C-alpha cells in the first residue's frame, strides 16, 4: 500500500540522519530539572499545547530540530517542507520536553511524532504529509496560509525549458 511506501521513503531519507543524530543525542537528564510540571498549567497541558499550535501558521512537533532531526520521520517532514520552500515555521523538539511529548499526543489524539499543524489544525504525521506532498494537497493548503510553494516556481522553470 501507499502507506508502506511512504514509510519506506521516510526511512530512506532519514536513516542516515537518524544514525548520525543518535550518537550525539544529549542525555535527557536536563528534562527533569524544569520542575513545576506537576502544576496543571505545565508544558503538556491542553492550554499550553493549544498556545503552541496557534503561535504560527506552520507548527511542527518533532524529534530533534530542523537543523538536526533525530528520527527518520521527523527528518522526512523537514525535507518535505524544505522542498516547498517553507523555512519559516515553528518546530518544537519533544525530546527536550516529555510533558509536551505526551501532551501533544493527547491534544491531537494521534499516537506518534512528528505532528504537523497548519493554521492551528492538526494535519497528521510524516505519512500524511508525504501523501499531501505527492497529490498536490500540500501546495493548496500552504496557499490558504498565504504561502506560495517553491514547487510551483520549480514547475514553471520546467515549462520554460
């Protein structure tokens, strides 16, 4: 099925990066030092997550950072956005924040990371984004946000030749 193909592609894109990232991943002791997560308004609370998904038209919850994704699927999402020329987006590293990692899964009712939000709406993970990329929906969704996909310009250049 297409989903298996998507996953395969995601892994291919990200396997090398994931292996690279694994060796240098910082130990996550620091996460425990934040304290205060017991209070209802912690980073994993519904209110906190809601604020994050609404703070920017394009928000990604991922493992690692766009510059250094720490899993193949997160890397695939970064690569897809890059293909469309979307460089201006908010990325949150859930590995830095276990509360957020759980909170975002509860918020979207979706069990895995990465998660992509457009205009505060949950879109999906790597496989869904890849599907939208392949069938043209992502270009349309970005257009609604006033973002012109770089792929449109790339296609124009092709037609000229």
